[in-house]
C-alpha cells in the first residue's frame, strides 16, 4: 500500500474512527492513540481482503482495540482525578460539541459500554440491528434487548424534551 493511498483512507475515515474511539474510551487523547494504532497496523499488515466496506473493517478494528484497552490492567487500575463529564463542559471538546445535543451525548457517554455501543451504532452510525449484531458478534435478540435497556436507562436520565429525540425511532 502506498503512503498516498493511506493518507486518503485516513482523511476519509479518520474522524469517524476518532469519534467511535472517543465514545468508547471517553478520553480524547487515548482515542487518538487508538486510531493512530489502527492505521499503523492497517498499513503494516496488508492482509485486508475486500469482503465488505473498508469503513466497517476499520470500525471493527477500532472497536476491538478500544475494548482491549478497557480490559487492560493499566486502565482498570488507573485512578481518575476528576469527573470526565465536567471535563467535556470545561474544555468544550469539538467531538461532542459537533453533535446537535451535547447533553444527550454526555448522557450516552455515562451509559455502561454494552448499552453505549448499541446506541452509538444505531443512532449515530445508522447501522441496522442485524449489522450491529454482526459487528459485535452478538445475536440479534441480544442487540434488541440491550437497545431496550439502553433506551430505558436514557429515559430515566434525560429530560422529556431530550427523550423525544430517541423515542421517535
């Protein structure tokens, strides 16, 4: 793979992957590291076979790297010195501010990972239940059950006006 070709791929998919990593990790700098690592491994190991879209392949790589990081010993033993939700407000992170409703994004970020990823893939990425199930290696019924639970958790935490955005789906 040529370097120019990789740069085109990075331009086309970089922000999407960064957003996905951020929603998993809730840490912009770590999200950048993960996405950089994904592109490096994609560039160095040219065993990619065109079976689906490149975006889906890179998304799956990013999701897997994020999950690996969340399971790692160093992450689980890290002590947080401040509330990450307050950091989003004070720093005004452009990844969150670009969303139409920052309050909704913050509430989604507070969900447990297994519910957060379903909401992100369904509402933000536009994947169908079947596609989400394939991407996460889950059954469709598990994805549907997690969607119901995620909506229930969001309904409890959101104001009625914010909830209308998700309840119309």
